[in-house]
C-alpha cells in the first residue's frame, strides 16, 4: 500500500514525492490524534448537496440559485466546508461581489452548497458535512471541490449553482455528475468575498447547471450583458461547420472516453485537427506547474489551521504538501506561466477551441474507509483541467454519451480564447443538440 501511494505522489508531485510523504507522516505524528471530525450535522437534503438549504415556496417561479459555501452571503457563515469555520466564524457582513447581479434581479437563493473541506481536495468528499451523493451512481465520488453545486443542479434542487475553479473545481464535479460547468476567464468575475486558494494566479467563479441553456442564465448572473453576447455568438455561428477544433490527446486516457469525445465532435460537425506532440508535452508540464501553484496557494492561506483539531488530518496533510513545494518547485512554476500563456494564445491563432476529455477516466469509487492524501493524488492525476487555469482561459465541461461502461456519460472539455465564454457556450449548445439527437 505504501509503495502504491509513493508512486502516486511521484506522478503528481514529481521529485518532491519522498519529502512530501515524510512531511505527511511527520505531520500526522505531531497532530494529537483528535482531528477526526465530530458528530456530523444532519443534512437538509438526502443527497447532502447543501450545507444550508432554503427550499422555495410552492409555486415560486423565480430562478433558483445555489451558491458554493466558499462565497460570502450576507448574514450567513461561510464555512468553506470546514467544521472549524462553521463553529468559529461570524456571519458574513456583506455579499461577495459576484452575487451583486443576482441580488439585483431578485433570484431565489436556495442554499449554500457542500464542498471539499477548505476546497483543497479534488474528490469532493467531506468528512463533516457528509459526501454529496453522485447522482449517476452512489458509489462514485462526486468530484471536487464544488461537489455540492454539481449534485444540486443534477438533482433539480437548483436551476443554477455557482462554483469556484482554481484547478478544475467546477469542471471535475460537472464531469463526475453529468452536468455542465463553465470555468470563466481569470480576472473576469470579481473575487472579493470569495475564500481564496490562489487568487492572484488561478481562482475563478463560474456557473453550473444541468444543461447549456441554464448555464447561460447562470453566466448572465455573473457578467452584465452576457445574454446579449451569447445571442450574438449563436447568430454568428449557428452551426458547427465554420468552427475549427484542435483535438488534444493525453496519454493514459481510457480509450472508451477518448472515443466518446471523438464521437461527440464528429456528430456535432466541427472541423477537427489533431494538435502537435510538442504542444501536448507543454500541456503536461503546465498541468504539473498549475498543481504546484494551487497547492502552495492552499498552504499560504490555510497554514493557520494546522493545529486546529476541527480540521481533518487529510486536509492538513494536503496543505502540508503545498508548504513543501513552496521552496522547491513553486518558483520555477511561476516563472513558466507567461510562456505557457503565450503558447496557448499561439494555438488559438490556428483553431477556435481546444477539445479533450475533462477527465481521463470515469470517476473513481468512494474509498471504503474514507479518503487519504494518496487517493486525492490519484484523482488529481485523472484531471485534464489544471493547465487551463494556468493559462487563464475559459473552459466548458459538457456531458456526452459513453458506450460500453456502467456509467453512460462522460465529459467533453472545450477550451476557448480569453473572454470567449459566449462562443464556448454556443459551441456547447451545438454539442448538446448533436448528442441529444
């Protein structure tokens, strides 16, 4: 078991693997053994999608909006999925800036959604509030960290949910739960009032919904005038024939998942070209660099919780890994970011979008005895999302049919140029229509 964990760390964290494991072991040795969560709160919904739930009145026709509990709402404690913050933080004094349009329009807020503790784990599991239940299959992880948001829209408990995405935290739960998730352009949506991971490099806020139409409505709650821009994008390219897509193939992807993505692109009618091995190699390096920046960001903002008994050992160990990377791989990762952004920009002079699976495989099963750092590393290694955050570009996760598997849906990720959210959602509309036929 230890050798398997060591291998996973080497895959995800590169040369820091051995020191990372030792740091985790040392961390656990000085924790006093009382970081096991206390009695779990009773969930407001059976699927454990919500931390706070406010069901709408019967007959209410307003758009129902759920908000990830990483985003401040006036008068409500922002728990970040943490027992410690739930018990020791005061209610937010004001809304996060990204809720301003939703408040002005009088939408129906239906609750604060569940997530990975402090948003640092990618499985979407939560030891205190309970694991949101994957609507496709109970035994599978929901994906994180915006797990509750994905489950809420999948189960029609909200029309739209807001999530946050620093390394895939909107797109991964969307992929795992069979819904749509949009990671927005870095810097487009204000982060004031949003609990930070890497706010100066990676963090974004975006909408999630069961289909493209409602995701568009969600984006219109985040950016003024977006609906008009979306209609203009639809009018400019009503069909796929004039859209050129660069297909990115990643080693280690389940062939059934790759085939499902290729079938969806073909059914839609895009012009598809294969991207070069050189770009693929640079993508793989950007994946590692982005994971490093996200891990260090979590360490910088959450180090203060390392001695708190109401934060789980798993979360503390994940945070400790970021501290290790701060003096090793972090400086080089930051230095590489401008060149990666330029490389991605170069590709978008040749194609309209980049296409690939959101995840290399179907979501893993929930571990029998709860998650470990090694399990989180395993899930991280399945994601095809981090490099997008490192470039700052928008990306859309769209469910597509999967044949020959127990779960009959996987996820296509479409990546666009900066500020191309309307064009991305139009392309997603074309995919959705094609696969639904």
